[in-house]
C-alpha cells in the first residue's frame, strides 16, 4: 500500500514540466490543507495504524508543498528518507500490535517498555526521525525544506 501512496508524488515529480504557476499555487494550498487536516485528525485518533497512516498523509502533503515550491529533487529526497523511517515505524507498530493480542487501540498499550524494550527504542527513534531530530534521516530533508521555504520565490518567512 505504501507504493500506491507514494506513486502519486512520484508521478508529479516525473511530470513537473507540465505545471504552470496557477497550478503551483493551487498545489501549495491543497498541500498545506492536507498537512493541517491530517495532523489534526491524528491528534484525535486512538488507532495506532490510523495515526501512522495520517502521519504518512501529512508527510505526503509536505512533499506536495516541496513540489509546489519548485524543488523536485528535494521532494524525491524526502520521499526516500520518509520511506526509510516509515518502514521501521510500521514494522515496530506491527510487532507491538501482534504482541498485545491484536489490539490497535493505544489506550490499552501501557507499559510496553518492560515487555518490548528493543521495539520501543526503535519505535521512538523512528518517531524522532519523523519529527526531524538532528542527525536522523528525517532531519536532512526537513532542514533542506526549511531552507527552500525561506529562500524560494514562494517564501513563507
């Protein structure tokens, strides 16, 4: 399913020469709303898989925003780094769900560090990479995104 999710971003990267300026502004608005709405939805969700899926949607919105700012190589770089830490996140989530008896509700997942210490460490590292903690894979692309957003022709700063 992750291949289908990222296929749209990859196709937009491949057909970047077809975009005019109006479409770039529209894509910027849609991607900003996608990031906002998926982040808001993830804040009120209790299903672990849905939270991870909504964070993926938020990252896809970020990739679309990078595309709308005209940096196609950076969008592809973020696509690759996102695939690295999100694969680890999904594997850890699957291990956690399997270990707690196939429950996906995070309200019933207390005290996992005692039972799954290594999985929790990997899960936290992957989450910190998702947040863009320095020297993890998510940091490098998000640092370049902040640079592009401040120096591009559609500047947010």
